[in-house]
């Protein structure tokens, strides 16, 4: 599903905080995309958001040809741990439900796809299940590690 549909289909997702667990997960079969890993406190869902590879020195703000940190700061408390300029504008719009008048990013129309990996209702368990993610994310095909880890821990979409 796309990011808009993700937030629209369950109101708990929009009201909950999205805690970030890495903005650069990789899949050996797809070199043109990266995945961001989030845990949503409202729904308890651990999810991936697929996005096109972006230059880390420029970020989405550079691609939008405008660097206005005030617009991103309005949602800072709701998307935790993310490097501000690397949060995709489509995620900002989906999370807040509105466009920013100060932050024109209309040129960025990539379709952000979301995959729910599982449900972990407790933040403490999320930390335990994902222990070591920082090192694993930097390895090639890091999504393989993530999927194996979730499987070993018994995390499923319906848990």
C-alpha cells in the first residue's frame, strides 16, 4: 500500500508516534530503492517505507530547491529519530494530513510504498527484537537480516 493509504486506513497510525529504526535498509535485489524502518506507537506496527535512493548530502530539501527547517520541525515530535532533511515530503503529508504552505515539494511525487512487517505492541519489546539493527543496517542486503530476526523472534503481522 502507499503511505497515504497506510495512514488513512487506521486512525491510530496518524495519531501515534513513528519511531525510526534506520533510514537506509537495503535489498540486494533492488539497488534503486532504500527502506526506512519505523515502529508506530499507535498501532504497534513495525513497518518499512520504500523510497528512491537520495543523495545524503542534499536530502529531500535539496531536491525541492528549498531548505526551510520550520516546516519539517512541525512534525519533528511525531516522526522520531529521523534526520530532518531525509524525511520524504510524502511521509510528512501523509502523517500530518496537510500540505505545507512554507515548504514547496510538489516536484517530489514518488510513490512511497509501505509494508507492515509485524505487530509489536510494547516499545520495550521492539528494542529487544531489533537489538543490533544499527550495525546490521550498514551491511549489504540488510533487509535479509531484519526479516530473519523478526522470524526468529516470532513477530508476525497478526501478533
